[in-house]
């Protein structure tokens, strides 16, 4: 390697590591947020606060007994949620969406075991293609999780 190439390679390595660190920090910035705007159905979103970057959205009509799910970046015919030892599978359909790739929508009973365990513990995992993606609520977010399920009548 020519001596002049060494600084360029070093710079590219540092830039690459900085980019990886940035993605790791960004991933930890995701939180659960309860959204209860007047005239709209209650929603619980997992994403970056104060942004449109939402990975999973739950929505319900109060006392209807069902929860609608929207998940970004997934594919397949079902959404699988786990919480603790509880697992629930929901038939899902891909939705064409210009803003995001791989938008999946599903509907499930509010009494599904994974929803009930999530309501109590704040722990939620999405299973996709054999991989587990933890969307666990931290201690600050658990009140939002409980408020959503209370508003849904679940």
C-alpha cells in the first residue's frame, strides 16, 4: 500500500466506525408513546419520540375488543408477538406505502395472550424470519402501555 493511501484508509475506517456507532445510538432512542388525541382512536407507537419514525403502531376502538397493528420493515403472512412466555400470531397483509418499505397490517383480539402479558410487564418481542426484535418498554414507558390498554377496555 502506498504511504499516501494509509491516511485515506484510516479516515474511511474511522468514518465507518462512527456510522456504526451512530446507528447503535439511534436504535436505543426508540420508545413507546401513548397517543390520545381528541376525536381519534387511542394509539400506542414504538418509535423515535416527536418524529414519524415509527416501527410498530397499535390502535384500538375503545371497548371493541380488537387491536389493529401496523409494523414497518417486516414481510410474510403473519405478525408474531411474544411477551414473557405468551405468544400470539396474527394474520397480516402487506400494504403498499410510498413512505415505508414492508408495511404490514394485522388485527387481533385485545385479549390475546401476548397483549395481556405486554400490558402487565411492558415486555414485547416481534418475531420475524427467525429473529427476535425486542421492543420492551422502559420504566418510563410502562405507564403509557397501561394507559393504552385501559383506554381500549382491555
